[in-house]
């Protein structure tokens, strides 16, 4: 395992030919990492109230058990992608499994909230290595004609993790101590490490590459400042001194990052990547969808506070989206392999837009069936959109930059969800207070249920508008592509 550490990695000079004969074994290896990363997040989210009580910490402190992990992953993924393109994806991916497994073990052994947060940072380092490179490994393992289907299957595994996490977390917390929500990762991590070491191709990138240390540092500070600003803004208000200071810092370091990237001979993010219209537009439309999905944070409050359902039933009702996504994603990926990514992804965007309009009609008397019938089209739309969109992005970059492209996909998803949760959550609160006639003692969740429902409808309509913008961009680019093809 010592050979897997980043410090000992040395760029190779021989390009390895692609061997597609082990593609399903590669998929199995990557699936373990996708499942591990997905299930870990959902299990920990369910356990936050238990952790607060068991560790004697207030909820604001315990939230950092989640935030420390997410911030670590989000700030490191793009740099990980570049390192993988320099030193080999298998080496970093294997290292990620090892670090994540050790971090999980230390999380389970933690006795204080401080120890747990520190272990979650280590776990996040491993998670960044695994999550950032999964799409690149799958893309490289499958021929271009099967890329969409392969990435669709990977998307289905994400859905399985989302569905399994809360259920498994509830069972563990009810029957065992909270420590086991982390110990459960250890055997999965060990199996994943063995599979990755045995089956992943040992692709050797060209040697003589330079690492852009200045770009990596400025990108890290930019992302960290932005994410912390969104987190603080959600808690203290986006106009608070701390939030504004963090946003200004983020802007300064973003400008510094752009300047450095333009002057460095081998930057972290090569500017020519973004000159490819398909690559850029698909990243932008994906970001719009992920921001809109920040409304997912509001739905449990609606189901519990407004409709009065129990936690277990809420979990089952919310499973409508990941279940439909998991079913549709491999199908849409296969269709994109046959008919092209643009028509399928545009159809998916249109379905997501329509689904948000349907969700915006939720009321204080919506039935279980009515809720599921509104949410199922959202899962179908996401399944139709994501596989072709991801396939198009990964298909536009050369083999030697698959790591960066894969990490950008993961970073866009994380940033989009973070922005969506912070901004749409704040807008929901403002809309609830407006519907209630002013601020409510106890916060938005203590407002009359009619006001809470009105706030949800307003937030969902804003999300629909954002998806609509993404759809218009995609339609415009599709028209441009069709015109160019006809010439």
C-alpha cells in the first residue's frame, strides 16, 4: 500500500493501450467506490440527532460532521483529477480507498465530536480521490459506443446508495450504537481496495508533466471560501460581515486562479477545455439542474410538518425520485449511444422542467399518491438527462484529461447542490415569512402550514425557472449544432 501514496508517485513515460476485455470488472470496482461514497453521506445525515445527543454537542457543532467531509471533498476533487492525469488514475483511486477505509475506522473509534470531525476530514480526503475519478475510470474502460450505458449504470448505483443509506442507517442506529454507521464502511472499503488493485487498468500517462501548485492553492482557497460563505450565509444571513468577507475572498482568489491558469504551461484546468462548446454547455446545464435539486432539502419539512407523515413513511415517499432515476439512467445511456446525447439530454431537461412545475402544485392536502405522481417524473427526467449529459462531457476530452473532466463533473454536482441548498433554503424561509405576514417565532418550520406550503411552491417555481434557463441554452446549442451539421 505504501506505493500508493501520492508522495511516491512518479510520472511514467509510456502510454498504455486500452483493454476493453475487463470493462465489467472495472465497473464492479468503481461501483464499490460510488456505493460507498453515496451511502456514507446519507447514513450520517440520518444520524445527526443521535450524534448530537451521544456526544453532548449542540446541533450547530454536530453539523460539522457533515460539513467537514463535504468541504474536504469539494475543495480537493479538481486537484485530484489533475494529479490522476499526471501520475495514473489507478494509483490515486486505490490510495483513496485505503485512506477512506482508515478514516471510517477512526470515525467509528471517535469518543468526542472533535475527534469525529477530524476523522471525517481524513475520510473526505479518501472520498475525494474515489469520487473524483470514478467517471474517468468507467469512461476509459468502455468503448465510446457503450459509454452512455456504462455511465447510466453508474448513475443507477448512486440511486441504490441514496435509497439504502437512510434505511440502513435507521436499522443500525435503532439496534446498534452510532459507531457502526462508520464501521459498516470498513468491510466495503477493504473489498473495494482489493477489487480496484486487481482489476483497474494501470494506465501510465506521459511523463515530464508539471504540477500547477499556484493554481491548486488559489483554487482550493476559492472553493473553500465560497462553500464556507454559503454555509455561514445560510446560518447568519448572506449580508452578514463574515459571509460577505468570505465571498469577497472567493472572488479575489478566483481572479488569481484564472490569471495563473492562463500563464501556466500545464494548468490545473486547461482553458482550451472550455472552448469546446459541448463540454462547457453540458457542465452549465448540469450545474443548473443540481442547483434546482436543492429543493430536496425542503421536501422532508413539507412532508413532516405540513402533511404530518412519520419519518419512515417520508423516507419511502422520497424514494420515488432515486428509484425512477435508477431505472431510467441505464436506458437513457443506451439510447444516447445509439441516437446521440443531445436529443436525449434535452428531453430529460424538458421532463425535469415539467416535473418541477408539477411539484409546485403541492398543497396542504396532497395525498401520498399525489406526491409520488409529482415526484416520479422528476426521477425520470433526471435519469434521462444525467447519463447522456455525463457521457457527452466525458466524450469531449482526450484520454489524458479524463481525470480532470471526471473531477469537474463531481465538483459541479457538489457545488450545485451546496448553492441550491443554501440559496433555495434562504428563499424558502423568506417566502414562508412573507406568506405568514412576517417573521415567525421559532423560525419558518413553526409557521402555519399554509405559509410553509406557499413557501415551498415559490421555491420550486424558482428552481423550475433555473432548469428552464438550462433547457433554453441546450435547445439553442442543439439548433446551432444542427445548422453546422447541415452545412
